[in-house]
């Protein structure tokens, strides 16, 4: 769990559908990590919906939809 958190922390990333940033997650880090671990170990973890973001394609031709998971979901 800790190694996964460190990878997500290093990668930064955008906000998920819950609006929680990595800085917000860090404010109650121990409890947040425990909640993820507890739900995963009990089999009751279900990821929340992802936030859809339209990003431009590299070589023109419109946009594509990218799903942005929550910080907790990226750690899980």
C-alpha cells in the first residue's frame, strides 16, 4: 500500500470525480490509506466513477475522452 501511494504521489495527476487532490489526501494520510487497505482486504472495495476529460489529439483531428480516477482509486 505504501509503495503504491509513493508512486501515485510522484506521478501527481489530476483530480478525480471526488475533487480530492493528493495534497487533500495527505491531510489524513494514515486514515485514508487504512480505509483503502481495509476495503481491499475485506473485498468491499469498489472504485468510484471516473471523471471524463476531453483532451486534444496530438496530430489534430478533434479530441478524445480520458477517464481520471480518484487518488484513492489510483493507489488501490
